[in-house]
C-alpha cells in the first residue's frame, strides 16, 4: 500500500487490480489476482460473494475484490483513479464496501474519480460499486472508460443519490464510455443536481438515478427473439437493448432502496446468468 499524494489540502490517489487465469481443481480454470495495489483512500482487499451478485460460474471460478474508503470523500479538489485489468479467460467480481459521500471543497473545487477498465479475450468483469451520494455543495466528475475484447463479458452498475436525508443534492456529472473491439457500445453523459440545467428533465424530481449495463457476447450468437428486448419495468424504469450484444437498464426512483430493487428486477428480466442471486452461506 502507498500513501496518497497531498496537493495542498486535496489528495491524489491511484489503486490497481489485475487478474489472470490459472488451472484449478479438476482442470477447471480459476482466477488468480496478479496485481493488487492500494493507495489511501482507495483500499483494495479480497472478499466473499455479496447479495445481488449474478452467477458467473459459466465463465470460470471468479476472484472477488472490494474497494473500501480509507477516508471521507472524495472532497472537492481530490483526484482518485482506479485501474482494472481483467486478463484473458479470468473472471473478476469487483464491489465496494459502502457508498461514497461526495463533499464540497474549498472555493467550489471539483472532485474527480476516474475508472479505467480493460477486459481481455474471454474475460468477465462484474463491477458493482455502491451509490455516489451527492452532499449539498459538492461538484464531482465520475468518469468511466471501459475497453472490452470481442468475446469479453461485462456487468456494470452506476447509482447516484442526490443529497443526504432532507438535504438538497450537490452537482454530479457522469461520463461513461464503453467500447468493444474499439467500437463504441455505450457513450453516456449525465449531469445531475445543483447547477445542472437539465436536472428537472433528467431526474424528474427523483432523488435516486441509476443504471446497469450488461454486455454478453453470447447474445450476439442468439436469434433476435432470444435477445434482450425493450421492456418497461415501471413508469420510470426501462430495459433497452443495445448493439453488440448488450442491454442497458435505467431507472429513476425516490430513494436508493427502491432504485436497487428496480435494477435487480431489470436484471431478473434479462434472465440467467445475470439474475441476481442470494448470498451463499459461508463455507
């Protein structure tokens, strides 16, 4: 573990996780963590299965890593970076321990979190971060860039809650780019909270906004009738099919508990193997 670099009263930190495939019992491939580097406040450690995690056993025996915050924030001016490399044929389930509370900094400075992900041929990533909670006065940019190999699989969740209980939320900008074999699969920008002129249209008075992207190469080989279809889950939630064997579940809700339930319903609508499962008992 290394210590974050302090720039004035702000922090710069970068954490990294990498995986590779290795022979397992009975010749079944398993995933080994080949690189794990923490830098406070981004602390990485191996963990067990969490509630709502889909079954990825058909892709191999996964490794599981969680991200824990070693300090409050991010706070305005902080610059955090997470790098994820999923090697050929390996399977990584990456989660977070708790929500991230986005806090204002001095002079209205912007905090940034940048996530860089690559998933190699035959690899699978399930990325289940906890919500971003935008406290009053914050200004945060969350930037995610994902590069998938042609036969890589991905499940990625994003959730934002505008404000703590009884609080007006700050400003959050989400910038997401996902490519498969260099071709754009998803390009999405969303601005929410104080100072976001489009908020009434985008959030429509809701405090919780979220999505789940699923990219499954097996869908490309299926007949059109077997692939995900547009489906209205509720008045403010929908499943939308995307090119290159992908689907996007989008939802607006009054609180994060309702948002999480709605997103799980969307995954259940996609069917196995992406249906969320209960937590298995400890060995």
